[in-house]
C-alpha cells in the first residue's frame, strides 16, 4: 500500500525549503507536521454505516491534512469513496496541491474525487452564510471538515470581517473566521478538527465568536502542546496553539477529553484527562478553561463558588494610563516642580511598590487628565511576565500615605491597577493582595489565559469574594506581618474552608449587580 502521507509530506518539505519564510508569513502560511496531521485525522469518528464521505479542507496548503484524513479513511476498510473539496487561493502553493492530489488519486486504494477551489474561502460563501438575497437555499455541507487556517490579523473593515459580522469584534483574525465558517459547512452531527491558536478561549475580542461557535457545536476534544514553539515542523511559531475537535450538535456531552503532548513530533507519551464539560465551557461569555488534571478542576470549582467580580464590587482592574513612548516630552528622569511619579512594573518588588529606584523617566509633568490618577491606595499588577517566570500574577501594594506630597500619580501602560470610585482602605488593598498573590489565583489565571500577558478583561471576569471577606483577609495579612505566597495561601484556604463549612448550613447568596456592601 502506498504511504500517501509520506509522499505529500516530502513534497511539502521541499516546498518549504525553497519558499522564503517572509512570503509564507504574508499568507499566514504555517505547515502541519505529518505526525500532527495523522493525530488530527485520528480524532474523527469514522462512520461504520457509510461507504462514502464528503470532506472539506479550507486553506488546504499542500494537502497534508486532506491526505492524512484520506489515509485514515482508507485504513478504516468500509469507506470506498471520498469526495474532497479543497480551498486554496495562494498561487505559490496551488501547483503543488494539484500535483499532490493527482498523485494521491492515482495511488489510493479507494476512489477519490477532488475539487480545488482557488477562491477566497470566506467571501465565496458570504451570501450563503448570512442568508442574504441570492443565497443558495441548499449550500454544500460536509461530513468532515479539517483545517489549519491562516493565522493573520485583518482590519475590522476588511471584506472578510464584513462578511461575518456576527462573530467579529474589533480587528479579527482569519483563523476564527475560518473556524466559524467551517461549522457552517458541516452537516448535522458532522465533525470538524482544527489546529488554531489558543487566544480565542478567553477575552472580549473573541466573545461573539465563542458564543456563536459553542451554540452551534460542542467541543469533544482539545489537545495541548507543552512546548509552544514546537507545534509546527520547520517553523518558528510562538503562538500557543491547540487542536480542537467539535461536533455539530445541540447535545452537550458530560465531559471533554483533554490531551497533552510535549511536541508535535511524538504523540506516544500522551496524557489524557476527561474534564467536566460545564467546568471547561463556562459563563455567559463562554470562556474555555483548559484544565489538564483534577487539581485544576478543583481550583475552578473553589473560585467559581464566589458570586462577585471586581467590576461588580465597584473596583475593576484597569490598564495603566501612560504610554511612555508617546509622551516623551512629558517624561523626566528626576523630580522637579509639578512632576508626579510615573510607576512602571520595575517598581513592583516582593509585594511592595518601591519608589523612586533611579530609573529613567520615572516622573512625568503633564496637565492631561487622562494621564493622571488620584494618589490613592491601589493594587498594582504587572501586565507582562517572562515565559520562564514561575508566576503570572505579580503584584504590589501601593499606599498613598507613603507619598503624601503628591495629589496625583501616573501609571505606565505595562502595569494594571485595581482601584475604586472611592479610595480603598488599606485592609481592602491587602485583601486583594491575598487573592492575587495566592497560588490558587495564579493557577486560575494560567488555566484561563495561556499567554504571558495579564489582561484586565480576563481578571475582571474572575470570581472574587465580597468586599467584607476581602477586607477580613487583608486584616489577617496585616496582622501576620508576612506577605509571602505561602501566607496568602494559608489565609485564602482558611476563608474557603470557613465558607464551605457555613455553606452546609446557609443557602448561597445571589450576586449583586451593584457595589457590594461592606
């Protein structure tokens, strides 16, 4: 039996070596390894009652994924005929795709009919997708959709974005437009397997997509790679990438299978975890929490038992006000008349805010209201951390009384801060520190967001206890004279334990839509 995938993979490697990377990047073109392609094809459930399959590969590239799925169907034994449709409009790869599919057609043990559409996958279906006048009342639907879509940001007024307004917010990325269109192209109970960035699982930009996507289909399988730079063979892709399998059905499964491997080369050392569906897909915003073990599920359950968020308490996290490189003329290296402190992430050290530290441009002289905030108590949180750092959430307590000469301060946009309409008491700020310096919250954020950036949108979606509980936590921390992570963990555990004990005797309170009473 001819190894169809081996042949196509070798031809693809030869193409990659000849084609300049900058040209492939222009098209958002990154190629799937043969091992990953085989794994993705293996996620499909081959129907035992069918002899014919219809398959769609949008953004087919050289055909690696299509051929992996053909090979899988060939090995199944009962499939005798495949109808394959490939979309590919990059002229650089079209010739190779045609040659590969022709060779596979001649060497396959089953009948292969294929159609290559060299048109824009999104724009060629915009009428059908939106049900506009002139739409095909019965557009083509497929049993299986497989894809490695282009990873490319487009303008919010790009034709593709206008073609799919129901899933777009801000400047979208082509990959999730492809995923949404892929579900549209599926038959009822059809299956789709895509390799895409993880970024869609949280955040405001992807909210519309998540809500529509997870209404029309259910997640059945998610695969994670431990090494984020080892996903694409012969490539250097720093996007944290995952593989998803979805089914077009309204029947929600009890569990989602979540698997993990170190790289895209070796799927033998795979770890498997069956996570409760309602833990992975949660909330009105349909965030997807990528849990990989029972401990992470327990983390989510503990925190999700709280009914508040920072915005509901009237103390939302915000991003720092000053973009320093856009306000160079206002920056100062030393204190002077009318200057106020400009706080950077470097000022956050061991749970405290240290100022000054002799850093360049740590003062600012400005009368712009948008660059100033009241000198009040805040919790500062770093927006960016290095990949290798142990914690994502790194915070420091800022107390206004330590800087009595200033009425105003400023914060650089690479830190976040938590404050209120009214100044927070020191006990509340220290209570917030207990939460954000705890291992539990750091783990929660890592499950929620795989990047090294701490986004205020995600933080503001995380559950927190009431202000009265936060204040009590702060009092405990102040009394302990110990701001270590271990101390925060012990204080948080004691309040969770107390809450669990009381919940056995008292009904759970419902969340308030306004600021909670202290």
